[in-house]
């Protein structure tokens, strides 16, 4: 990480290519047309727990977004902040439809709370090496089963109707690990279809782990 | 669980006494003065995975809130819904202060994403019996360390200034397991103080696990 001033006109995003939570914010900034400067934090070499990074985020995680003179942490809190301060294009249904907003947030929270944190790098490292992939698959399957059931009623082109929302942003990042754990996506045809359609959008393609500058060339070749 | 109609004037809360996510919604309903009818779901006997409950929540979890003819799931999505539809008393800072709302949501998400789901019953059951308490303590310590650092700047009487917010609601429920895992709360004096002050409020006292009808008498005596 290089030095930076907190108060800067162009938002700075502390990010790691493989981090799905970073991917959520990369996608959201792209969708809202907010240019940003990426700063790379290597989770494998524990840069997230450096003294310097802990000053930005005492939780020792990415993403951190420096915007409007603020240091914002926790990806779902950042999404809500962006939606409140840059409402267009909207990534939540209109305020006049709180029921639909609740469906979006419910799908998002299944991924953001019940799936992602239970299979992230910090947790996997506490497990025996040969138990990591089955654990990851178990966690993702539980979450995706629930999301797929909700999508049977809610989905259109995307998770909730035809609007790209927080729910899609969360599903999108989680898919990277689902594929890594070899989750059988034939079990989740609606989810798989949504992911395919998201990847047709520049905002999501550009935010993919494989398209980040901190993604090592060798991992790009093997994907 | 007993039979119920989805469309009912008095909200119904599917809850389990020890579930901190249920506790969040019990507290929020109390704080907002919304009377509700509790329906008890015993997580130890896997009622949450019964066919009947999966119809209410395909994610097989509590809480589920039946309100306004809707079936709402995921506690953070429910909190946002309640705030959008019953704004008084407010459990988030005013919309004119998105930065402060972001601090509240950031603290909330540390608990709701990085702590609670990583040490819940479903996860602990996958671990060797003698590894459960150390795992729980490790997870809570990581989260509480981050929250305590944020509270050094944000706290007043409660987590963010003198207003009770989502952040307090999340901290409140997590304290139950922190105490169970014998987390050393002397390490987190601001958090400990906030919890003490929350318990001075009827809304939080009434929502405590020990004050629920489904709490077995024997557990009450031993607490």
C-alpha cells in the first residue's frame, strides 16, 4: 500500500482481486459511474493486518472506500451509503416499495452474512487443509439453496425483477468461490442464469477478479 | 409451531430464545412499540428445517417476521424494513447524515456478518466438541476488537452517540454468546458499558433470552 491523503476528490478503493466483498464495491462504483483509484491489499501476505491498514479499517479487511472525506468499511454499509448519496442509477427498488427492498436485502444478507464470512480466507485457514473445499461447498450450497428458492418468485432478468440490485452484486461475487469449490450450478439454474446475464454488463465484467491489476498473470492463465 | 394465517393484523415473530438474530427483532419491535405474537421455533430439535418452517424461510433460520401481509426473513433486512415503514422512534441517524448512518451500519455489519454467522449453532456443530468454545471466543474477540476501536470515536451513551441504533441492537444480542464463551469483557470497556446501559431500557430487558417463554426454567436458574 502506498501513502494517500484521506481527503481527496477521486474515491480510493482498497481492494484485493479475489475478495468478493471488494468485488461488490468495484461493481457498484462501476454501475453508478463513479471513477475510483484502486489500492491493492494483498490478503495472502496479511497486508490487511498491517498497522497502516488497521488505521483505515480496525476490522483488518477489505474493502475500504475513501470517499467524501470519509473512510468507509464493511461492504454492505458502503453499498447503502452509495445508494443514499448517489441514488442514480438505483441499486435498490424505490422507497415507495419497502416490501421489494426487503426481498433484495434478504437475498443480499443470505450471501453477505450466512455465506461469505463463513467461508472466507480467515475461517478456511483455521480448518484442516483437506477440509476447506468441502466446508466451502457446504456453506455455499446452504446459501444458494435458499437464494434459489427465493428467486423462483422474485427473479426476472436479475435476482429481483429486471433491475440490477444489491442482491445481484452479492450473488455475483459469491459465484467466484462457488466455481472454485466446484459447486454444482445445475442445482441452481436461476442463479446461474442471473450470473450469466450480469456478466453481459461492462460494470460486472470490469469488476471480475480476473480483470484486476493485482491478479497474478499465472492465475489468469489457469482460469 | 402452530398454524397461522399469513395475513394477520398483529405481527407474528418466529423466534428462538437463544438466537441473537431473533433478539435483534424482539428488541426492535419493543423499541418501536410494535406488539407482536411470538411463535417458538426450537433450533435444538431442528424445527427450523421442518417442511413447515422452510415454507416461511427457505434459509431454515429464525427470525421470520409476518407483518403487513409479508413474510420477512434475515434480521438486518427486517430492521431496514421496520425503519422504512415505522420510522419512529428512529433506529438509524437521520437521512441528512449518511456518514453517521454508515458508521452505524458498519458496526452492525461487523457483528451481523463477521461475527454472528461464523459462530452460530450450525457452524459450531460442524466443529469438534472441544473446539467450539475456543472458536466462538476467537470469532467474537476479532469482531469486538474492531467494534471497540470504532466506538472510541463514535460512542456516547450508546454505540453511536446517544441514540439507540441498529449497532446497539446487534451488539446487544452478540453479548449473550460473548458471555457464554467467557470473552474477557475487560478488553472491551466501551462495549461493556454500552451493553450495561442498554439493559437499563425495558425494550432490551424484555427481549433478553432469559425472559422468553421458550427459555427452559433450568437455564434461567443457571444463568
